[in-house]
C-alpha cells in the first residue's frame, strides 16, 4: 500500500455492513481510498485494471443501498468486480487474486456468498438476475436483485433475450447499464449509437434532477411522492426529446442517463427506485479507467496492463525484440498476406480485434474486417451468410467463447458445408483467467460434427500452412486452434504451402513407444522424449521413442495410425484439451474398431474444471508438462 495515502475509512470496512454504518458524505472519500488501493494492488499483481476503476462509485453505492449479501448483485463479466471483492471481505487476500490457490479471477459463488453467479463470459447477467427475481416472487421474498451490465455486453443476443423475457414476466429486477462506450475495444453497432443518442437527452434529465432536489429541500415532496413523479418525468422526457425509449417500449422503466461517478447522487437515485415494482433500468455514464489518467487516455491498453509504476504510469512491458511473435499476431499478419491475393477473404471477430490481432487487417483493409460486438453466435451465422454468397470468412473467436456458438457452427455452417475458417485463439490452458476462459472443450465438442476439418499447428510456420490450406477451394468448414502466448521461433515468416488434409507427420523414428501429439504441446513432447531417452541411458537401459505430430484431429490420419498400431505395443497421446472425447479418445476408438490392442496412455486435461494459475503451473497439475510426459515415458 502507499503509505502517503492511508486508507483510514477503507481500513474500517471489512464487509458491506461496515460501509453502511458510514454517513453519506463520507462515501466520496471511501471511493478515493478504494481507487487508490486498487491502483497500488494491481500495479504489482496484474489483473483487469481499467474496468474496475470505472465502477468504484457504482460498487460503493450498490453495497451502501442494498442489503448484500441478502440482496443479490449479479455482475456481467467479472472484469469490473475487483472493488466488489475488496468490499466483501477479501481485501486482505486480494494480493492472491488470479494466482494458483488464490482468489478467483472473476466472481465465484464457491468463493463468497457475495458472489451470486459465475460471470466469466458476457451478457448473462440479465437472464440470471431475472431467474433470481422470479424465484423470489414465487417464494414471496422481498429480496432485491440487481444486474450490472456494460454497454459492450448489451450487444450480446443473450442480453436481449433476457430483456425480452423480463418485459413480460412479473419481476422486480433492477438493471444497471454501465455505459462507458467500451468492452475491451470500443463498442460497435446500433446499440452503441442508440445509447449515444440517449446521452444527447441529458439536459432535461439534469434539469429534472436539480428541480427534484430543490423541491425536496423545500419540503414540497418526499421520497415516496418522488417515486411517482419519476414515472411521470420519464414520460415527459420521451415527449420533449421526441424519441421512443427502447427499454420503456419493452415495459421496462428507464432512468437516466446519470453520472456514474457521483456516488452521493447514485445513492439517492438507487434509494428512490429500489422498492419500485416491476423491471427497471438505470442507465449510467462512466469512464473506464476513471481516476488514473493513463488508463483514462487509453482504456484498451490499460484493460489488463501488467505491472506498472503507479506514480508515473510507466508499464513494465517485456522486451520483445528477440522473442518469437504471439500466435495471434502470426494470425493477423498471415491473414492480411492471404487477403492480398484472395479477394474473397474477410475477417470477423466478436469484439476482440486487439485481442486476436484482427486489428491488423482492420487498419489495412477496413472494408473487409468486421467487429460484430460480443455476439459469438451471430459472428458464426454472419460468417455463414457471407460464405453462402461466395466470400471466404476467417472467423476468429476465443476457444472458450466459441462454446456459445455451438449450435450456429452445426446448423449454420457445417450442415451446408460452407467454407468458413474458424480460428480458435486461446485454445488449451490460458492461465490466470481460469476455468471460464480455458479452451478445454472445443476438440471434444466439435469432433463428432460432420463436415468439419479440425487441426492444430505445432508451431507458427505450421499455422501459416494451415491457414493457407484452409482458404483453398473446396475445403469446407475448417477449424484451426492455437494457444495464447508466444510461438516457437523468431524467424516465423515462411513461404506458405498446402498441407494434405488429414495427414500427420513423423518427427522422430523410434522402436519402443509411439508418442502422438496434437498442437504446440508437441514441442514439450520433443523435449520430454530427449530427456527420457537420456535418463534411461544413464540408468543403463535403452529407450527409443517415436514422435508423431498428428496435425489433424478430424479427419484422422488412418494410414499413419495403422502403421503405428502394427509397430508399437505402447502408445501415448498428448493434447491440450479434455482427455474425454479428444485425440486420445479418437485413437482408442480407432484401435478398437480395427482390432488393435496396444496399451494407450492418454495425456490431456482432466474431467474437472481447471482453475487459475500460470500456464506452467496448470500444465504440471494436469500432467502435461515436460516432467510429467518424461515420467510417463520412463514408467
């Protein structure tokens, strides 16, 4: 902590009940201390920075007005919930956030009773909160339920499904729309423009607030009569601004837009509307990175900035001159190369242009690169529509987020065998973001789907070859999965060439064991083979391990598998997805179907959710690190 800025009030708050003991006028000071505490903590233990700074006042106001944990707050994407964690009994252990065995990266009901719902992915808060509110009505409970959703998450179809259901289902839910014009990158689409248009109506809104406060000070109205006046004012505002409010059109009472950084006014507003019957929405205008100038100027760069000097704002960015590129950058640059020669190629991302490096194509070919917002299902079906009319979409989605588009992949692409290239970034273990973000299930989920080709490159040059192959004629829907992080070589540019679909390769001959790997884990496998053979030799025995890079999960290289089955009685499979249903399962199925009986050891992720930690730590726990592979080969 910064000794020059003692956190006197914050030190007196262990839980929200302590916060509610403070007089209202002290809340701005609490916010200042909380913001300073976040800056100090996150400068040394990196995490999601700008998002959490932007909701400090909102977090304080919510816990001050609502009787948490009895009242429910449902956060949409846990990026913004660090202040919430600090106010709910976890400030003393916040230094363990995102670390192995420490606090979860996002709110988790298994961690705290104040965390009401899992929120690693976007757009689910309204649906979850609606379920809670309806349950309370059925049980005749007076519990309050609040959903906090950002304008970026409002682009997700699930958010609109929740709004539609909330408008016709009896409930008393409050939706807080935290509008900062951002997700990780700037928000896109019609909702962004609509909310901006609502901002232009703030003159009347501010005038109404000042008039209401003055009348209350004079004693002409009280809190109860103010609630009735608010409803009338909303109708008057719509009339004077000559606009139909989309939320009120769905029978959801709308309030705002209000200043999300005026904590005292926030408390007064929340008190005014919290007991109103029926669904309601409070629209707040906030600034991502609020209170820390570097983050306010560049919220995207400060979304998760890593370590930094809190006094100067200098970020301690690793020196990259002599390091291999990130896989995502190989994707971004390779896509531009391919698009220069193939005019049918377009790029698509659901709100992650910087995160997946589609921003490279957006700069060079803006008319051929599309950010569709946080809408993975739409991204896939949109790609299918483009492909049906002769385009060749490269649809880049984080592996864990692609789970949300499973039906779209089957129904809108695979059935018609449309030429969509799915590039699944962040496949495998991703590290500190934990169970909601690991790309663990894509291979097992997609392997049964007809017409799909599924492959994973061992290194960045193989990735370029696979991208080149995928855009050739008559390849159909093509899935290329690759990990978060850096590739293998600094010299990554190479002439691209076609890879025969469904063909693996032998990297090393051997006699005793056949190790079959898929994807970048093959590099660890190569190291483990060398170590195992050397340790065996040092112990006075010989060990000869063959290494095969399968390249493709679907279709499998059956000719290669026949060769392996006929020459080896011991087979080890290695993959960075769940063991059940992935490469190892496919190999076992092949052996059983053809009457082969080798001993097959499957290495991969377990049948349990892998929590958070560094990638090497999690690989060790899952038994897919170099040492674990070596032990299996030696046993």
